[in-house]
C-alpha cells in the first residue's frame, strides 16, 4: 500500500502474462541489448523471449470512497478471440479482500476504457447469469467507449466473439442501471478528475489523483512497458489508432515529467510505477519500489 496524501493506493493483481515481442513492430534483439538493465528481469523474460505484462486493478481508499480502477479479465468468461483470458479462474476477489475491501465495500468502479482486460470483474456468474460483482458501486464508463463497443452501434460489424466483453461485462451493468457515462474530462469528488487519453482506445481516459499536495496519474494503457518511455513513438499492436496513441503518450509523458506526478500504468510488472524526467528531447524513468 502507498499513500498519496490522504488516499491509500493498493495494486490488486489478477495474473502476469507473457506477451510476444511482436507487441512492438520496432523491437529487435539490438533493442534488448541496449535496454537490458531496464527490461530484464521484470519486464522481459529472456528464457521465454517474451515480455512480462501484469494484469491488475488499482484500489483507492479515499476519506469518502472505495474506488476500483479497471477490473482485469474476470473469471469464467468465454474468450475465444483471446485465449489467454479464456475461462480464467484466479483468486482476484480474495486478493481484493486481503487488501481490505470486499465487493460490497466498493463504492465506485472506474473503467478507463472497455478492452477485454479492463472490464472482466465488472460482473460475475450467478446461477448462469452475469450480475454486477460490486453491488453497491456506481460504474463509470467513457461514453465514447460504450458507443464504440456496443454491438448494436459502433461494433455491429465486429465478429460476435470480439464483442463478448461488452456483452457479458458492460451491458449487464447498463441494464442494471448502475452505469454512469462520462466525457472523460470531468472532476469526480474532491481528489479525482479524468484526463482524455485517446489512441489506444477511442475513449480511453487517465485518472488523476490529487491529495495532500501530492499527485499520481493512473495512465491505463498510455504505456504498456517502460521501453516506451525511451521511445514514446512506439505504439503497441493493440493500439487502435497508433499515431494518435503516440501523440497522446508524448503529451502525457510531458505532463508527468513537468509536474513530477507519480505514474501508475495499467500493465507494468514490478516495479509497477514511477516518475518521469525530461532528458534532452526525451524522457527517463525512475521507478518506485513502494507499490506492492
């Protein structure tokens, strides 16, 4: 647990996955040689020849709220289009409880975007039905993401398997009347506001936390691995608009460096966050070890 002012921040891990180096079109063996000290062993598994990517949520306990940012892949979900997330069975909820929050304690769920690995625990299976996992929470979704992913609207031409995360993890929340759609630039409560970060996903947003004169930004998938701090123009194969993602990444990195904001990405393995500084026309990364 780490404190940002009056807010307790805890990372809730679901699973650490291997990601092939095809994640970045620009990656070569020479890149690994140059950045070995940065990437090995936490972010790159030499034996497997693959990146290590963490799938996790962020739990925030403010004086008034218990907030969960992003909800990973979820258990028992059919994911034929994404085998790594197909029928997962992890002790995620037990880890959440160990961090001091039962599902009933969560007052707000914030989904930074609606990709498969950010919405799964929105719902869980009860008597054959997908029902809200956090019964007392309001769920915050970016409006653009809902419009883009809805099989009846923006995603109506996509294969059914691709739409399953929306069908089983987003639509039940909307149907239950528990969803609040935002424009991704609002203030939420005393400590939090949202920053639009489109590119990786059309409506993705970062969550900015300010408390006690300190600031942290949960940047979601603006960056997947710290190699991008040194090459902000590199977008992953999962970025839906790679050029816009790169522009957003550089803008966010400039903000983080200039404001000395602590960065918490959505998928960094240990260390799970850190600070950026400007170096020439680029950036350097100083990790923090104080994140569990």
